[in-house]
C-alpha cells in the first residue's frame, strides 16, 4: 500500500508512514466524514466519476482513516464516489 501511495503522490504523509496495518472493511456513504476532507476536491471528483461506475465490487475502492465522525478518504475518491448505489456497502482499506 505504501508503495502505491508513494508512486501516486511522490511521498508519504506521516500518517501513512505510521500506519503499520490495513484492514479490509465494508462501509456505506453514510459513514464518510466529508467535513474532514477537502471540499473543493470532493466537488470536482463528484463530477468525474462515470469512469469508475463499473469498478469491481469485490475489490477495495480506496483507503480510509477513522475520524470521530466516521471515515475520511485518504485515497480513492473517484472510485468511492463512482459507486452508483449510495446505499450499498463497498470495500475499503482501513488504516489501523
């Protein structure tokens, strides 16, 4: 996971460096903590999600971290928001 994040972003955040374990969990949109994320980026991503609407349902759509209000997206905004059924659970990697 670290390799992929570093490849995409050019470096790792301290939170990624400190994370030693990931767990695959199922979540819904109801538990995504949008208040803890970049709202401008979310607006842009929501308009660019058609490409990921057919993303396989058995693969994690992104990486999240736990917040006091649910889960914040660390990576995978497009794949997560590309999920057309907002009430259906989807898989993510949880930073532990």
